C-alpha cells in the first residue's frame, strides 16, 4: 500500500464552497475542511451541510479531504459527525484534546458512524492537535497505539489562551520558550507513537521566504509536513518536505554500503564513519518516497 503523502495540510472554511473548491483544486496533499475556528457558531449548521455535500460531490478525491471537527469538550462534535460521516471523509482532525482519552472517545464515535454508513471499520484516520490545552502538554507521549492516529500536530494560539498568556512571541517575533517546548514535545510524541509530526501554521502567508526557511528547519528537526492557511503556501511546503535527489542518492548509497557489509556496525565513508543510526535515517528518508 502506498504511503499517504502528508507534506501539506491546507485549511479551507467549511462554510465557503468557493474556498473549499479552490483548496481541493490545488496541489495540497490534504485539504482540511474546517468546522471549528473558521466557522461562527451560527454558521455551523450550514457549514456541516456544505461539507457533506462537498465530500459527496468529490468522492474521487475523498482520501485527500479531511474535516476538522469541533473539540470534544464543547456541544458541537457529535452534530459535526452526524452531518459529515455520510460523506465518508478521508480523515478527521481533532482539536483541543486533553489527552489520549479524547482520541479513544472519538474512535468509539467514528466506529459507530462507520457501521451506520457502510464505511470500513477503523478506516477513518485521525490527526490530533496535541498542545492546544495546558493539560494536553503533559500527555504528548501517550499516543503510541492510539486508535486511528496517523499524525500529531500542535498549535500556539489556543495554548496561549489556555495558559492565560498575553503573547506567545519573543520581541524578535520568534516563539517563546513554552511554545518551542510544545513544538519539541509534538515531534517527540509523534516519534514515540510512530506517526508523522506536522508543523503548525505560519500566520503571515505573504512571507514565503520565511515560510521556506521555517519549513526546511522543522523538516531537519523531524517534522514530515506542515499546516497551511493559504493556497500560496502549499508549493513552498511541498518543496521543503520533498527530499532532494542528492539526499536520496546519498541515502541509497548508505543503504547499499550496509547491505554489502551486513555484519558491520560501522563503515568508513567519505573520510568519516557511518554507524547504524545513519542507516536508520537513510532508510526512513527513502521510505518517505516509497523506496
């Protein structure tokens, strides 16, 4: 089975057919139709109808079309699922979790709706926003084996609200310590769970050079994709999270060296030494492109 591409995750408001269509027509690996922050409370009933209809009208692209539902600690999640599951979404984004128990509750809900609508049981994957509440920060390492979870991502704005902070930025515009910690805990939690780590949004969608630099940095840190709020960001994100040919060639060479010396723990290479972690990283890089 081909590995799901998860480089770019583009949000589109669920109450706008035009924006949903534009998002799906672009190169984003995954389009997230938003029923949460992008949609006012009064507009949520209409947005649910529009999202379900959009899913049904674009059945051939359903695997790319995910939905961000409202958080489980509010009154809207079940209404969201009742409305959208007949459309068989490609996946669900769960925001503002408090811990693994929220994922397990969502799994119970999804299992029931899958049975109701003739969807293969367990086939609706989930990405979890794991840092939007203060409590959730203490549980970022708890998602190993959690049902349906294929990726973890993080958010800085809701975390600031949860803490009661007046800002999440340093004077130079960089994230302050708590939010860099949230980023680190997300990539560590994803590694512990064996799922993809996905970087949070960049709010300034016009500064594509800053986006490129940030995306390339977090990819080096272990992230495998990034959230986007504007179509203009998608090409930059896709490029940043696509291994370059010289990287792939080097990885193939490392794998071939160890294959030729199966009993070796270390191998001399280009004036230095390779050991088993180098092999693991090379194999992981090749796996990203299906090799």
